[in-house]
């Protein structure tokens, strides 16, 4: 009986660790996709790429997905975890959870407002400016460059 409980405890611990690793991967995958899409849109705004509605719509759909996922992307199990990109979380995500949640809400609103409104270069410029400010606003406090 005792042995079974010890074994089960060990299994639970392992499962917990695996879940944190999976979450870390998922969170990074989502943020990398954001970066890729934001990059594709800003290349259009800069005139490096021609305007392409399909790229715009795909980017917006992915940002929308991000907005929905954000509330679960940074569980407390990720606190202190090392990300493999150039960036890292700050512990404020958890110590200032209310502030972090506000950023999620305002990001979701910016994305929601832009959906279906981007039709050409002008509307893209405006919406990307609004959305980009939201990305940057959250990063300023809750993301840091790895040292
Ligand atoms: C509510 C907060 C929040 C919002 C909104 C947000 N991010 Fe992030 N982002 C983070 C945090 C925290 C990290 C650090 C953890 C990581 O690297 O995944 C991060 C990391 C990143 C990274 C680095 C990924 C890597 O590991 O290489 C990129 C690129 C990025 N975000 C792009 C974006 C873009 C573009 C947007 C807007 C479309 C956005 N983010 C919106 C919080 C946010």
C-alpha cells in the first residue's frame, strides 16, 4: 500500500514536470507565431512585400487564437523556467497578475476591433499600429531579454 502510494506520487510528479515542459513549448510556439505574423505584416507596411489579404487574414486569425489562449499560456508552473528563444518571462506575470490580465484583455480588444476591418494598406497600417502597441505594452513589463 505504502509502496503503491510512493510510486503513484512519483508518477504524478513526473506528469507535472512533463506538463510544464509541454506548456513551455506551446507558449513559445504561440509567441514565435505572433512574431512571424507581425513580421509578415510589417514587411507589407514597409513596402518590402506587396499587400496580401490572405496573409493579413491568417495573421489576424492567429492573433485571435493567441488572445484566446493567453489566459492559459503562463501558468505558475512556468515561473522561473528557461525559454529557448532570446526572451524570458518576468516574475511580474505572477506577482502582478491583475495587470497581466488587463494586457490580455486590451490585446484581445485590439485584435477583435481589427478583425474584418483590414482591407488595404491604409487600414493595415492603422490596425497594425494599434495591435503592435499591445504586443509592446505587454512585453515592456512581462518579458525581458535573456541576460
Ligand atoms: C499579455 C502579454 C503579451 C502579449 C499581448 C504579447 N506577448 Fe509576446 N511575449 C510575452 C511574454 C511574457 C514573452 C516571453 C516568453 C516567451 O519568450 O515566450 C513573449 C515573447 C514573445 C516573443 C519571443 C518568442 C521566443 O521565444 O522567441 C515574440 C516574437 C513575441 N512575444 C511576439 C509577440 C507579438 C508580435 C505580439 C502581438 C501580436 C505579442 N507577442 C503579444 C507576452 C505577450
